C-alpha cells in the first residue's frame, strides 16, 4: 500500500514537468522582439504670463459707502412714499392676511364690503385704508376687495403691490 501511494505521487510529480512552459517562453520572446513601442513626444508647455493687478488703489466695489452712493444716484426724486402724517384708521392695525371678506352691502348707492377680523365684522368702502402696509381699497365687487399696498423693496424704495380679499364661503351649516 505504501508503494502504491509512492508510485501515485511520482506519477503526479512527473505530470508537472516543464514541457509546455518552454514553448510559451519562446513565443513571448518573439512577440517582445517584434513589438515596437510608439510614444508621441510631449507638447511644449504653454508659457505662463502673470497678471499684473493694477486696481489696488481703486475703490472697493463691495464697500457699503459706494453702494449707498450708487443708490442715492439711482433715486433722485425719492419715488412713491406713504403718507406717514395721516391719521391711521382702525383696520390699519391688523395684517391683511387676518381679514376675511364675508359679504357686501349697498347703502345709498355706495357698495360696502363686510370684513371679519377675529370675531368682529366691519364695513369698509372704496378709499378707506386697511392692513399694516399702507393699504388703500381701490375697488369693491360682489366677491373681491382690491387693495393697493405700499411696501419697501430690497433697496429701500417704496413700491406698489396689489392684493385682494376674496369672499369666503360660509362653512357653517344651518340645522
């Protein structure tokens, strides 16, 4: 049994001989000798021309003083401004988004809108002021109140903004 195992090991080792390896090595030498390496030559690097910064003594473009000077040039007349000397009306103490239009009323040829603020209802007509942004009622129809407000934009100028209050449908059901 021992001899049989030794014989099997010898047969296995003889199979690992160097027969095919020589052919592969010979083929690799031939291919290596025939192959030509072609490398393109590198381009010349571009010449760097340094930039001379000549604006060191110029005013800073992000200076707040320069910005204020430019804004003063842009608005010579001052544009639209609210009348701050006018006595404020009661509904100017409430933001426009807290008001709801709940109906209209006509008396003596004048149309009034009924606006609800909190739990109270107020009558307003065209020409009255309301809201915290100097709102002026420009028109009233059966289902809308158009309001022209004066608000400040990012530069501090006063601009007109149109808003509207629309009729709110009653959500209460009668039983």
